């Protein structure tokens, strides 16, 4: 369903506020003012602030839209190419997060311990786990695949966020492109390990 112009303006207002001031300045009045509309429209179109932010997250939170990007490819996959598809999902996550300030700000907000906007976290978990369930069809269910995948996802998130302020981790200088190339190569090796040891 195509968004109305006002809905688009409200979503763009969220992006503008987050990019310029972070999540600490997010609120119904601020968003409505930025969008140039009455705040009642946030409730009419999205059911409230949390609903608006969930809708916003579907456009900026990687795992909230990764399902639609990859699910058809995974469902059509054969045993021989599922491993490459999983690598593609992780590489897309890494590069998307590196390049997307809005996604970075969202994760920083969540990691700061703020309990508001839980709808975004719940949506990410719901959609991300649906991808995991499709992946599990290709793996040994007796292995702890969920944990393996969770560790890779978390490592990507942490390294990208940490290197916003500090370039070095364990002597690796992430201000240099070759560090990210090494990270991609290591993620690929981890995926190989998961599949080579856990396939049905």
C-alpha cells in the first residue's frame, strides 16, 4: 500500500531528527513540528509514536527489512548455495550498518538501556527469527545454530558501533579498508565452519 504524503513527511521527520539530534529528541510534538502537520495524524496513521517508529524501522533497521530481501532466495536455495546466501546476508548487514547513520543511532539508543520504543526491537526480533527458522531447515537442529548466528550478528554490530569513536580493536585499525576486508573474510570462514559442521 502506497503511503500518503503526510505519512511520508512524518517518516522523513523521524529520520531528520534522529540524524541531527539522536533519539533523545524524538517525541510526538517534535516530529509533528518537523513534518509540518498536526500531531493527531501520528495517531491516525500509525496508532501513536511507537507505531510510527516501528514503521520507520522497517525502512532503516536492517533485520526489519532483510526478510523480504532474502526470503525468496533462501526458499529457492539448494543445499549447495545456501551457505553463500547466508554470507550475503551478513555482508549486507555489515555494509549497511557501516554506511547508515540512522541504523547506528538506533542501536546506540537501544544499547544505552532506554526501554522506550520496544516495538522496533520486537519487530527486529520477530523478522530476524523468521529468517533463522528458514535457515534451520538446512542445518542440523541438534546444533546450537541460533547462538552461532547471534554471535556473528552481535560482533558486526559491536565492531561497527565501537569504531565510530575508536579506530582500533585488538591492534586492528578499522580506519583502513583492509581491516573491513579482513572482517568480511573471517565472517565467511565462520559461516563455512557453521555449515561444514552442522549440515543435515
